[in-house]
């Protein structure tokens, strides 16, 4: 495959839009301006993208099957970053946090 399927590219485009716009998963992040925290620590942005990428599932036809789940897990990381009292449920698995080289 020479290029990511259109559905996957669209998932990343929308995720990036909502993330940068401050409107990612409003049911979890409403009222939290997380953007300064992501910009202050480049590694936090990197981890958010890794979680989104690691959780995102694509079927054999190149269609994203769990966009909401991938967004939610990334949003949970952001929430915990901004609110240390927040408990991520279920806890992150090592594969979700993996930063591939």
C-alpha cells in the first residue's frame, strides 16, 4: 500500500481539527482548555497522537471501524494530563501508549 486509505486520512484530519479546535470529545473535555498543556509539552502531543494511532482500527477494505474509541482514549490521556484526579478507565494498556520508532 503506497498511501493510507481515504477513510484513515479523514479520521486523522478530523481528529487533528477537533484537537486543535479545542472540541475533542466534549462530553469528557468540556470546559477544559487543554491546548496550552499540549503545546507546552511537545511530548504530550506526541503521546496523544500515538494513542489515537495505536487504538485506531482499520478493516480489510481500509475503513476505520472505531473512530470514537480512538478519540475517546486520546481524550482520556488529555483529561488526565489536565486533571490529575481523573482516573482513566480502563487503565491504558502498554500497547496503547507505545511510541513506535
